[in-house]
C-alpha cells in the first residue's frame, strides 16, 4: 500500500465518504472500523495526516498525547469497563494498511497475547 499522505481517512475527516463517527474534536476523530475484529473496534485518528507513528515529529508531542486521551474517553463512552487493547500498526512489518496514523481500540472480548 502506498504511503501517500492522502488516504481514505482524510476523506472521512472531510466527510467525503461515510463513516460511523463516534467522537470528534478539533484535533481528532474516531469512527468504527469497517472490518471489526472485536465487538468494539474503533479507530482514533489525528485530523493532521501523519502517515505513520515513525513520521511523527517533536512538535506532534501534544497531539500524540491527546490521541491517547481520546482513546480513554471513547473507551469509557463505549462502556469498556473490563479493559481494552490499543494498537498502532506501523509500516509493512507492523501490518499497517492505511498510511494515516490511527490507534485501534479493540474491546468487548478478551484479547489474547501475543498478537499474530
Ligand atoms: P491498519 O492495518 O492498522 O492500517 O488498519 C487499517 C484499518 O482501517 C483496518 O482495520 C480497516 O478495516 C480499516 N478501514 C479501512 N477502510 C475503512 C473505512 N472506510 N472505514 C472504517 N475503517 C476502515
């Protein structure tokens, strides 16, 4: 998959394609994964199109912290009181398929370890 910064997620941010959006603020948006791997599977993304975690810069420090707090907030909103898993796939070996930074929230069932 290409690493062009314009991805389907930018189109979701701009409301050019539909998504089941569960949270939004000035910096981030969260929506349900179209191919859910758990009863709750939500993606939290920055509106800024950082392709992958490895591309984040020192000036993105506050944004990266904000994304984790959005994860916490969305997980609470979804009622994930038993816990949840947060995943960031990075690059080819990380299994990343969409090159717009995103944090997966997976919950509603027990998550095995190690992952595949
Ligand atoms: P990753 O493999 O970490 O890059 O994850 C990309 C995720 O985006 C996958 O879990 C896909 O199911 C999900 N995805 C791709 N297109 C869409 C879409 N249009 N709406 C919601 N989720 C999507």
